């Protein structure tokens, strides 16, 4: 049976959300290919991660490596290269994160394997792997075919795939490794903390995003109040950052961040492709814009053609009534 191997990532004693998103993609591919879905997690104490991953995978390789409480690419590369050579999976999947971009290219070179990064879709074609990548600033989707019979390494874009339901009972297999080699030229020093009062829009389940249609800086308080009612945070399009109304950490889009919330409420956002590249991973997109021809309506699950300054107070009132 063919095998799909998903490399899980963790940081700060927590399994990264992108790992479950990529496992969701792996589940779909495994069903289509008739393949076994295997997750591998490497670290100092990974038993808790392995139990979670077993709800998504058919098998979990739990690799306990002393000294790797916070993963480094070089020792993980050595461990994973050995596992991949032994198991010879058809496909190796991981999220397109800073860690993966440190690991995946070096791993591909060591194994002589084809590599495709920041992919928005993966499929099987004529016995080989076909990937879709967004190019030219998101204006074009390009298809690339990887040779059949080789282990392909693919990184998937954050927020592009859904984790789905973790309802499996995969088998956990302990994997022993030798003492992890130290690399003098690279050591884990710590995490750079986000500034006080900052937000991480990539982790929010609900985003209330504002665009130029919000009018001016003072009106953003309406979005903040609505976000508070919904248990979410405020995001924005690039013009709002350019105007200095919100800091860059709130920006969604090609030059901002890619998000995948459960709900994305777009207030006065026209829907230029640079912005939509960043939010198309949303499970539900609701758009409010007074321009009926705004491009965002083509991507929205629900749309309201009206001035956001008239709709948002009414929407907030209805939410308050429902909760009371």
C-alpha cells in the first residue's frame, strides 16, 4: 500500500494548527489513493502530540529525541531522512511555515527528492503528484507535475486546508533514535515575544475585517465592538494599514498574513485579489459592501449590499438580542 507521510510541527508545548490542516489534506488524498496516512512527530516528549495526531492518522510515528523540546531543522532533517529512506512514502507533507522552509529544501537535497512549496492544492495524476501553486501575486494558479515513482516533498499553505474531524483511532508506534547531534552554528535561543497589546490574526476563529469602506479611523471602533461580541479580533485590508488606521499585524493579504478563520466578516472591503489570497481559507465569508459589483461578492458565502456604517450597528444589536 502506498503511504503518505505528514510531518507534524509543535512549538511552545503545543501542536501547531497547520499540522492538523495538512493532515486534513492527507486524509483526502489517502482516501483517493487508497494509501495509508502516517504522521510523524519529533521532539523531547511527544507522547501527548502523538495521541492527538492519532485521531487524524492511521499510524503515528512518535520519535522521542532528547534535547529537541523545541525543534531545530538540522537534527530533524537527519531523523526524518532516515525514516523516509526506510518507509519510502509516495508523498511527504508539511505546513509552509518558517520551520518547514528551513527543513524541507535541505531534506529534499539530501534525499534527491522533488520539492514543491507553498502549495494550495495537491492531487494524484498518472501515478505522480500534481500540485497547484499561486504565482504572479495570486493572479494565476500554476500546475506542476512531479515524476511518478519518486518520494515528493510538498509544503501546504497555512490556512488553505481544513483539518476536518479527528475521529480516527490510529496506532502509535514509538521510534527510537540515537542521541541528537549538536550543531554549534545553530542553537535554539528562545521566541521573540509579540509586542504588548498585539494580536495574532492567524489564530483567531472569528475575524472582523475592515477596508476603505469603513470611512475613517474613528469608525473602526464599530468593528472592534462587533468583534468583541463575536469573540473575535479585528483585521484589515492594505489601504487601512497604509492610512495608518491599524498596524501591519492586522493586515490580511498577499503583503500581509494568510488566515483561515471559521468566520471572516468583511466590512467595506472591495475584494482585490491581493486581499483574497490571504482570506480564501475562511470556512465562511460574509461581505458587506455598498457596491453590488464589488469582487468580494463572488467569493462570499453571504453578502449584503449596503453601507457598513448602517448595517454594523443593526447587526451588533441583533447579536446582543440573540445572546440575551
